[in-house]
C-alpha cells in the first residue's frame, strides 16, 4: 500500500495515571477514524479604505475522532463522567500498513458520546482534541513503530521530512 488507509490501530496512554501503559483500543467502526488539522484564525490589520497593512495566521488545532461499537459485555474505552473523558492521553494512530504514515499526538483531552440505533446498536463517538504540550509539536506525522505485546508496547514515530527551505531536493524527495 502507498496510502495511509485501511484498518488503523489506535494506541493510548494516560498522562494522569502513575505507571500507565500503552493500550491498543478496540478496532473502530468502519470508515469513522478521522484525524484533521484545523486552520488557525487569520488576523488582518487594515487601514482606512480597507487596505491590508499586515496579516498573520494563528496556530490551528487538531482532532482525532472515531466511532466504536459497545458490544455485549464490553466496556467503555475511557473512564469519565457523562461524556467527559477523565484523563488526558497521548495517542498514536498506526495505519493498516505499518510502513505508511501515521500520527502521534502527545497530549489530548476528550469526550465520548454514546448513541444507539437499530442499525448499529450502541456506539460511542470518541473525540480527542490535541492540546499544546510544552516543548512538543501539537502532532507529528510519520512512520509509527510498535514493538512488544499487550502490556509491554513501546511506540515511536519517525517524522516525515519537510521540503528544504532553500529549494534543494532532500533525500526523501522523489526524483523524476
């Protein structure tokens, strides 16, 4: 595969619980996993007559959402009261092809909203919003590496390289 599609694996670890370990969440409902960066607000300074003197764009945000089935005898993935998820977490999303690009979010807060339909039974929509964590990017896109098994997972990400600011081609730039 070339694209980061297919059945993703979502790993989470509480940032609030002492000795927390990485957990692999249940497989999300088909076609519901969505990571999206939002644009920041644009500020403009205008002079009389409407000419723009200066402008800037504030930092945006990022959100990971997915639905999951709550099966007979199943449990919620996250503890909390009402729809609020109790702890903050760090999250890795690894696509079906582990060599394709995934996402790492160092700090999220979230909510889980329960609903029931005749077609799907009981499901929960999980929404995890990225929160700025001192000294870290809001999120990182790259190749996610998972080692170990349940209870001993170790995760890391190799970020994708950015285009060179000088216009020179980097090693990761495809050659024509």
